[in-house]
């Protein structure tokens, strides 16, 4: 969820991969005014006193400039060449094995629910394996940084990840040395891919990104199928269902090994103008999301399907609303697999607040969490490191949190100020040094 505004030169130590001009997308910039947080995905706006709306554009290559108050502009990534596709594998039964435990001795194993066997134990620590109803699989290998979570799908086991995004539309050559999961910041958004018209698809940036992930054994996540703040201007209530289904199928046919998908982004905030054309409120109150999940499941049967929103583990009002939404969607038959919590505001609230709200979502929805767009906007290196340590230790050791994605890592090239972890000349901030040591990378 970020906005690209200005393609500034990046003086990086790593060579940029396939760096090219901005994406196709003729959408008109829109100022979303308000005080309850940003409409841009993961803006981290505070509903109890935010800083205004956001501006978005995907019309000009590399245009604009991002701001911290008043809004951000957005483009859809850079086109290029390349890309590989595979073949779709048969749908499996899924599966999620939780491997837990801090340092210790033994290897005592507890088993609950429908589950496979325990994974291979890594550095020390008791291992606890638990299954979630309807998912079956085997465990993975524990890393040096605490517990891991492994979900087994028909495409193979998916261990707990700590990932990141592209840098100004390109994946740096140092990415694979630090991160094992990738989310496209803008290139995967519908308006970035199909903004040029109903029969026009701009896959160039995604092709390069998907190929890099395939070549480097990195989990590829799609962000995102549906987002009310950005979609092609030609989609409306009359053609919405046909258009959404076609978009999902085209994506999944092209990138069959996509492991995770943000199917709906920020549904508690600006909703798509065509939502009545894909089910509207309906009997569940959220039939447009129920349908979107069903269609995504048909198109990408092997992917983990996520509904993603911001402020849900930071602020009380959003926490209650996402729980109500998810439970209504589940009751309506929507095949949701996880709840995405963006976590942009974690520097503004206490660790106990986030721990409490995060566990509340898990307990009251029965679903695991994904930390999808985490960043820590603190200028002081030691304070940023301390916040990183508190949050990541909790999230990594919680078996109901399947993965973490940090939203940009190069200082000066991230969506929000002071969130970068690595300078352009290769100097690590203290938070990154701690993190890589914790993860054993």
C-alpha cells in the first residue's frame, strides 16, 4: 500500500533489477479528505485523530512526490520484460502446523486439532504442534529467532516468513539475502495492471518480480485484487462481476505459484464504486467480499486468501470492526484464510495494546494473522531497534501469526519517513542489525 510519487535516483549498494519507467495507468488523482486515516493501503492513519486523506495517481510514469501529511501519490510500478509462468497444480487440503517454543531443552510435543507431525526442531526449544480445523500438513524447521509457523498447501509447505517489498518498482540484488517473502508495493494493484482498458494488461513489472521470486525461492504474494482507493476507471456496477472475475483469472493463470493474496484491501475504508455490481451488502452485510473471496478461490485455489486493513491492532474502533466484518464474511460462506493487519502505527501505541488487540482478532475470528505492511517510523536508531525487538519477538513467537512483511527497507525510498532500515551506501540501522541476527540471516 504505498504511494510512489517521485522516482528519485537510488544510490544503492545492490544493483537494481530491471529498473524502468513507471507503469501504465490512466487514473485520475483523487484527493480523499478526512481525519480518520489514509485511504491508501496501510496509511496507518489514526481513526482517533488521523492526518488527512491521500492522493493517488497511476497515470504518469514515476510522477509525483510522497508526503507525510495531506496525502500521498501513487503509481503502479515499472514495466519491463521477462516473466515466467508455470502450471496450476491441483487443489489440496491445506494445512497449518504451528511450531513453537523458546530456547530450552527437550522437544516435548503437544498435538491438537487436525494436524500433521511436528517439524524438525532447530536451535533449542520445546516444540509444540497444533492444527487448525480443516487444514492438515506437516511441520517445518525452526529457525534461530524463535517459533515458526508452517502451513501446508497443495503447492507445498509454507513456513513463517519475514518479507519486504520492492524499492521504487525494482527488486534490489540484496533482497534475497535478507527477506524470504515479497509483496509488490504498487505493481500488483488492479489499476496498475489494467488501467489502460478492459482488454489491456500491463504485466511487465509483475513478470520481473514473479521471476525473481521463483529464481530465489521467495514467497510471492499478490497485493491486491480489490481496493476501493484504486481501480480501473472503466469498472462499474454493470460490468463489475465480469471484470473482477476476468482480472483474477488472468492474474492466477499467469502467476500460478502465488502463495498469498490480499483479495480485498481496506474494506473498512473507501469501498469500490462497483461493489453493488459484485454483490453489495446482501444478506451478510458484506456479500461483495464474500463473492470476491469465492471468485479468488476459483481462480487461485492454492493461495492463502486474506482480507487486509489498517489500524486493526492499534486502535479499538478498527479492531472491533474488523472482527465483525470477518465473522460476517465467514458466516456468509466467504473462504477467508487469514486476517491481514497492516501495522503502520505500531510506533504510536504500546506493545501491550497491540498484543491484546492482535490476540483478540485471533480468538474471536478463529483465523491466523498476517502482519502485512509493518513499518516503524522512528528517527532515533536505538528507539527504532527497541520497538522492532518488542514487536517482532511477540509476532514471531506467536504461532497464530503466519508471517510478517516490512513495508520498504531503503532509507529515503520508503512510503513513510524514518521507516528505512538500510542506507543507500549499505549501512544498516540498528533495527536491521538486530532483526537479521534474530532471524539468523
